């Protein structure tokens, strides 16, 4: 076993750099980013550091993240070698990126077991996806030999990613491809039961017992609130650019808050005894303050785009409705947010739509029932 504390982090994107990499670098780990972008990897290896700019109303706070380097995902043997001796790993590549990563994890686990025996590798799953642990475990079991001791060798640690990282202006990224903006919030909620090794003593980690409840708290309240504000806000104020602009209007703020509260009632019924109404109301009000962070400059486009994904059966607006239908609870306000999404046509800073949203627009022109059935997977709402 190596005594060097090393994290191998798949994905040098905004969450990877501003959140996971930042926490573990500042916690005393060398962070080895694995990414498909040669320019990002080359810059990481050239500078061995990058900047995270914390944006708040009080002004900018710049963090220098050191002790980092990069490897191209395409350099498979090098990635496997690094992972075989890592203290811990993390994936932050999006669900569509996991099929490229999992074979490398499989290869590293086999070398690790051969050379070190039962020295488990904990993998922090920094993805906003439900049932992430089950999905990854299932895929790894297909890639590994039948006799491989997967459950002993791998700790799959689900997370709830609550940090907001906005789209940055192209000019900023062009001047420094590694710099990333983020909000001050810096708490990583993760599954206490997922670890095979002792939980790292890293500031900002917040282990929880009932992780599924906390993943759904993020989905049912944070993600739902974001989407609601974007869709209701755009419908009422289609010329607005920033999320704080629409939330400055009482009617948008109130409808967003009430929709989040309705979803909170569903969440409490789904996980009895895990949350109180007071806790969730306080969380909602704190989120609404964070949503209105002018310095963060979060756009309606970023928050609302990618409609096929955000209106999917297991995502932020539809998953609470599925739960409400099973529980026999009201969901009229959540339904209204979905209906508002049908007219959502925000553009990015260059005046472009999110690519797949243009296909969604054509589907929405055929009527709400088509979207509700084919995209949301709901028979009726």
C-alpha cells in the first residue's frame, strides 16, 4: 500500500475542479485529474495549480488549488496504473461519460487486488443521478471476473452535489482555461455507509446515514426549485437573462417557494422521520437566497436548458410527481412548472439554444400530452 494520499478524479470539469478537487487538495491530497481534454490536462501539468473564484455579494475570494496534475483519459494504461495505487477516487463525468471510465476502474481493481490483496478503493460518485451506486456496481460486475470480490474491493459512495457553478463567459475561460467560478457553499453530503476505508478527514465532507433521502432532498427541492424558477420566470419575463432577475419579482419568488414547499411535503412522506418541516423550510429559504446571488451570475438558460433530461422520469420535476401519485398527495404546483417548461426557449450568451432542446421544441408543438407521456413517462397529470 502507498502512504501517499492521492485522489484520482475522473472529470476536470467545473464540479471536479471547484468542488471535489478543491476539497481534497486543501485536505492534503495530491489530486490527479483524468480528463478527455488535452488542453486542460496539459495546462494542469504545466501549472500544477489553478484558481477557484468564490463569487458572493461580499466580493470575490480567490482560492489557489495546488498539488494537482492531469492524465488524458485516452492514456488508459497510465490511468489504470495511477488508480491502482490511489488512496481514493472520484467520478464527475456525467452519466454519459461513465461507460468510458468504468472499464479503467475495472482494470485498476484487478491490478490492485493482485498486488495488494483486499485493499479496497472508495469511489466518490460526484454525479447528480439517482441509484448511482446500484448502476455502477452492476456495470462493474459485468466487467470483472465472476470470482472477483467486488463488494470487498470497492466502496461506492453516493453524494448529493449542492454546489452551484455557473456557466462562465467565454472570454474568462479563454484567458485562463483552468479558472472556475463557484458559490461559497462548500458542503459535500455523502453516504456514510458507502466507505470501505475510514472516512477521509477532509473539511467539507458531511457523511449521512440515509443517503437516498438526501439525494432526493437535492432533487426534490434544490433541482426542482431551480427548474421552477427558470420555467415560471421565463414564461413571465422572457427577456430576463439571470435567475436573480426573475426571482426579484414577488410572483415568481412566491410560486417557486410554494412549489418547493409542496415537493418538501412529498419528500417528508416518502422518508418518514428523516426531515422536519422546519428543517426543509429553512433549507428552501436558504436556497432561494443562494439562487439570488448576483455575483454568481447564474443564467436562466443554464438552469433550465437540457429539457429532455430535466423533464425525464427520474429527474427534478417528474420524480416528485411519481412519488406523489403513489402516495396520493397533491402536486398541482409541480405540474404547473412542467407546463411552463413547454414554452421555455432561453438562449445562451451567444444567442444559441441548447442543441437537443430544438428537438424538444418540435415535440412540444404537438401538445403537452405528448411531452408528458413520451418525455416525462407520465400517463396523466
